[in-house]
């Protein structure tokens, strides 16, 4: 009797850790073991401030005014993305206060609330929209507008929502204007001369971006370690935070998909709404936290953001690949259909 060949079991594929997240984890470990102390601490803090200025100068230099004006034609889509980013997310963050102190500590809740106030990502929002065969041009504009609005709206929202908890005062808005808006404006004003070299040296600028963020993380988390952050955190609390953030992301993903359907957006625009509306920017959040909060407080506050960043990358990468494959298989007959969250 001939043998019937059995199917080979598929190899278990573990989700790949994002290289930048791996660098962040290594930076946190370095800050935990060798934080800047004594005379080195002010020098590291000054270098971190300079890194923040460099980051926002580069953000300003990358923003094309012509592309932004072209994107205004889809103002309805961009308005909904902004409403989710700076409206729905903060409302969910405020609602999460019900989880304090049973599930989240006050410090972790502050970090969770802070991340809900941040603008959307730029690179990953555009990349995931492209993979899912969405409206990439609209994603570029939505993500860019979100970053631009966030420079002003995030500090104002933080001053309003975190003021009673001692994190931010209204006077810090002027400091934000000096440390973030001025470099951003300088980048815009010098774009005529810097745009060409920046296009030619994108790889180098990417290293500058990531290196600047890692320096700010080291400075902030090192100050938190010196201030006794480990006495405020525990593994069960961090696990609870991870579950809360996964639930937060699931709620926003579902809400953006539902909004896109109810408002009658085309499939390609729904993809933009889902990916631009559901994510929060680590690249903007870390330097903003270092400006808005004292060094020790900033280190603890960015932990929820770093966890959320990895969760959103993993979940959205799966969704983007699935939606992109479905769109490719359905073309041309069903390409206009709205994707389903399955």
C-alpha cells in the first residue's frame, strides 16, 4: 500500500523586532547600567537639546510647501485624520484615567496620556499605506500635516490635560516655540539650499534622525534611572500597560475603519485614514517629552510611547501586507472595496 505523504509542518515564524526598536532597547540598557552622572549629566542634557533642534530643523527642511498646498484638495480626509489624532486619541487617554491606580500607576498613566496627544508618524504611515495599495499621495500630506499641527497642538494639549498632574505648565509653550518651532522654521526658510543635498544623502540623514532620538532617550532615561525610576515600575504593571495599549490601538483601528465606511471614502482613502490616524510618532514624542518634562520624569514618560510604537508597527505591518495582497488579488474588479479588519 503506497504511503500518503504527510504535509510538513510550517516553521514557526516569530515577528521580527524592528532594528530601531532594538537600538532603543540597547540604549535603555546602557542608560540603566551607565547613566550620565555628576559633571557628565549637564553635558549629555545639552547634547540632547542640540539633537532636538537638529531633528526639528530636518523636519522643516523636508516639508515641501508645494506638496502641502496640493494636499489641501483632500481637506475632508485630512480633517478626519486630524480629528482622530488630536481628538479621539486624547479622549481615550482621558478615559484611561479610570484604570488608575488599579491597573496603571500614575506615572505610567501620564506616559499613556502623553502618547495620545502626539502627532502621527510620517515614514511608517506612508510605507504601510503604500504596501496596502492605498492613496500614498494623500498619506504623505496627512502625515505631514499631522506632524506640523503636532508642534503646536501637542504642547497645548499637554499643558491643558497634564497641568493638574504637575507635568506641564502653560509657560512651557513659549519654551516649545523656542526649541521646536524656531528650528522647524529655520529648516523651512533654508529649504531652497538644503532640499537637494538632503535628497542625495537620505541614508546619512536617516542615521542622524535615529542617532538624535537615541541620544535624547539616553539622556531622558538615564536621568530617570538616577531619579529612581525602577522603584516606580514593576513587570506586572508593564504587562498591564502593554495590554492597555493593545486595546487602545484596536479601538482606534476599528473606529477609523468604521468612520471611513460611514463617511463614504474610497478604499484607498480608508487605508490612509486607518494607517495615518492610528499611529503615534516616536520621532516627535521623545524630543517633545524632553522639552516638556524634567529629565527624570521624561524617561518614565517615554516608556509607554516606546512600547506603543513597537505594537503599532507589528499590527499595522500585518494589516498592510494582508490588505495589499487582497487588493492585488481583487484587481481590477473589486479594488474599490473597503478592506475588512480580518
